[in-house]
C-alpha cells in the first residue's frame, strides 16, 4: 500500500462495501435485475478510502469506474456476492451493505435460450436468495460495525427499524423514495440514519458524494464511542 494513511481517522481499519445490483440469470442471454446504479456504494467506498481505510468493494455489474486505491471484486449474482462477502467480512472492521441484492433468483437457469411459445404466457419459478446482510449480522463479532440500507415505499420507519433489528445492524440508512430527485438510480439521495436505539437523524437531499460523507461521519463516531 503506497498510500499514506497515517493520522487519518480510519487508518489501520479494514472496510468491506457492496454496491450495485445483482444479475440473476434466466437463460444464457437474459437476467432479472433492478435499477441500482452503484453510485451510493462507490461513493462510500471512495470516502472510506479518503479517510484512510483499506477498502474492498464488492460490486455487482455497474457502468462505474472503480474508485482509486480500492480493492475491486466484481460479481454478478446474489450467490456470487454472498461468497465474496463471506471471504472479506471476517477481516472487516466496517461493513456497509449498499448493494441492491436481488431477493429472488430463477430456480434453475435454462441451458439454452428460451424460445417464445406462440400464444402462451411464460412463468419463471423464483426462489429466495440468501439475505447476505442478515448472514453477516449473525457472524458479527464485538468491535465490528455493520451498516445496511433500507429501501421502502410505505411504513418506512417501522420497516427500517425492523430490518435493523432482524439483521443485527449498528445503524441503517433509510433511502427516501418520496422525494423528487432522490433514489437509487440518480445522483442525489435523501436519507435518514436510524440507530439501534431507534433515534433518527434526517438529512437534506444532497449529492451522493455528500451523503457518503454523512454516513462516514457516523461510522467514525461509532468507532470512537
Ligand atoms: N440485502 C442483502 N441480501 C439480500 C437482500 C438484501 O444483503 N438477499 C441487504 C441490502 O443490501 C440492504 C438491506 O439488506 O442493505 C435491506 O435491503 P432491502 O431490499 O431494503 O430489504 P429486504 O430485507 O430485502 O426486504 P424487502 O425487500 O422485502 O423490503
Ligand atoms: Ca430486498
């Protein structure tokens, strides 16, 4: 590591960040996915690095260039992402699960391209993926900080608090889907950070790079406390 990190707030800390969507194959030419751009997770990885951390970014398929001086692990499916996270989690002082992991994946991948069948509908059987964050939450050791996101369209606070508790998180970042200009495909985000005591900090709509700074400020506070 040729980067000089001494004196920075996260020097000597290892971080694991996930970003982007996952692709769940249907057949050799098709997949199920979502609109995640990866920008939020990439911004967090870059900010953690700027603060001195040794960062591993596990990323689903995105159009983004990996941030400088960050270890980049490219994955495709939720199953691949789980495997990469399990490899890096044990070492990580800080883990931020920013990826929009598919909740369901096709039960089987067709070997050959599925042909259209005149006049008939097509059903694809889906099975649940493993919840990566909940899996990491079960393995979390004292001193490890684990942060998740929540994307909600209704009962957002109650649902986010429920996820925070179920997945054993230190705090959860609630993405508001209500505000114009915010959301997981664009350049801006409006978040609320909810901690273990259910106390909430509401932030303004701002660029994802600034949102990443707010999240990292909370991480540093947590590690100091
Ligand atoms: N997550 C994960 N593995 C999954 C699904 C989600 O690690 N298979 C993580 C996401 O990266 C995010 C958090 O769990 O940090 C919450 O994701 P979200 O989609 O908001 O919640 P879910 O628990 O998947 O529940 P639902 O989609 O039904 O609201
Ligand atoms: Ca989900």
